[in-house]
C-alpha cells in the first residue's frame, strides 16, 4: 500500500513538473514574441514617423494653399514678410514682379508696410470676383456692325439699319447702342420717331438738336426743343405717339462724337416729350452718376406725374422704362461700383450692359468684377446677366488713360 501511495505521489509530482515546464515554455515563447514585435517596431518606427510627417506636411500644405488663394491679406503677409522658400509652395500664382496694377507689389521697406498693405489688399480685392453668380459675356468691338458713310462713321452694338445679327437684337429693354462720329456741317436731317425712348450722350464736339416745329434761325434761344449740345450734355426724347426732330453738327470744323441709345418703353402711345440736361465730368470722377431713372409713378403714372416728369433718382432724367443709365470717369488703378438697379428700378432680376467708348486712342481699358475674362478695351461692351437689384458691380480701370464707362441697367 505504501508503494501505491509513493507511485501516485511520483505521478503527481511529474504532472506538476510537466505543467511548470509548459508554463515556462509558454512564458519564454511570449517573451520571444514580444521581443520580435519590439524589434520589428524599432526597425519600422522611422518609416512610420516619416509617413506621418509626409502626411501631416501635405495636409498643412493643402490647408495653407486654400487660405492663401482665398485671403488677400494672407497673400500680402506671405509675400512681404516671408524669406523662406518653403512658403512659396503654398502659392498657386505667379509672384514675379510686374507693373500690372492688379498684382501685389513686394516691398522690403518697413516704414511703408502699413500703407502698402492697405493699398495691396484693396487692389487684391478688386481683382477677385464678387458676383460669382453673374454671367459676363464680352461683346467685342470687332463684333459690332460698322458703316462709314463719309459724313457718318458709325458702330452698332445691336442690329440697326442695314446691319442685322440675330445674336444682338436687344438686351432687356435696351434696343440700340450706336457710337457715332458726324463730321462738321452734316448730320441727321428731320426724321420721325415713335414708341421709343431715345437719348444722345455727347462725348466730344457739338451736336444741335432741333424739333421739326422750329425753323432754323428762329428758335428763340436754347430749350428742350432746341439745344446745342456739348460734352456732358444728354438729350432725351420720348417718341410716344410720334415726334420729328433733327440732330445736326452745325460746327464749322469739329467732328462730334456721341452715343445714340434707344430703349423700349413700358407701354406704347405715350405723350411725346424732350429733356436736355448736363452732367459734369467732376461728378463722374467721384463715382458713377445716374443719368436716367424711371419716371415716378411708373406704368400707371398720372397725367400730372407725366407733366411734372419727376425721376425716381433726383437729378437724373426720367425714362418710361424699368431702366437706369450711369456714367463714370475712372482714372487708372481705380475702381467704381455700380449698384444694380440704381436703387430705383422695380424688377429684382436685372441685366446690365457695360460699354467703354472709343475716347482715348486705345489707351483706356477696364476689368469687370475682377475677372480676367471680362477685360474690355475701347469699343468693347459686355452683357452682365443673372444679377439682381442691389448687387454691386465693380468696374476697375486698368489701362494707361482715364476710362469713360457707360452703364445701361435694364429689367
């Protein structure tokens, strides 16, 4: 019996020893696995750090690139204070020095930094589109109709007389925009008009307007029925039920240069009427001057309102249409804003035609809404569509000479 007990004790001890050995083997294996993992991590750690660094750098580069291209202030800060080549990777634009007034100018002059920053930020803002919802389509001077009759050299932005282009029939209520030059002692003899709003904007020279009921030499002084117009003058005619007049250059030597513009009225059969008014260049150099605005009373204006002929915008000429006209003289490297609708029109959905007359021998140039594809040279125009009353349309002068800009705002 004692032998059996001893045998069982030996078996138990052997089992305990076997379990201890298995435990030691497992522990040793675990330590070996841990050691292997540690060795692998130690070998791969530099690679992981490098990958993380590259990923983080890429994210930062993308972040600063977005901020740089949409923040004029940060653009200027980076360009004027940075000397590190690393910062240049954030720029998607050419930072080469240029004389263009819309480029940012790099400077190292610390005392001028504040004023330069302000000027550069303003310039950068002018070069950014503010009306991204607007559609702007240039109408090049070369696309206009053109006729030279000797006494008359004329360009048609819209179909007129013998020139017809279905693409350019009208733009809202704007129907005619002719840029005319009439030689001395010649012009348009007495002719009728009916159911159109017609106005002449004098750029240079002299143009005499005379109603058909007045005999030459017996006009009795200047009036709306007889007026010798010069630069800054605007002569306006409501054709209505019918009217006849002449526009003649009675000057002995000088050619007259003017814009002749027609608009469709809001209704037919109006009472014929003339208006003549002067708009000073000094005012046009301060900002856009409203030349025309709708007649107070609108389509349902009373006979008394027609007689008083009060415009919606004080100081402008009343027109029988949801239409406004503005004009400005913008010096190089400056910009004006036109408030769409002029704060006076009825329809909220608007169309604006911008025209740059040929007045500076090709030296004037403008940019619309900061867009590089909306740069106009003299004689060009632009259709600005999908805008609303209250939108602010920026016109920037980027040429060598002062730009005379005409705005025609229609429903």
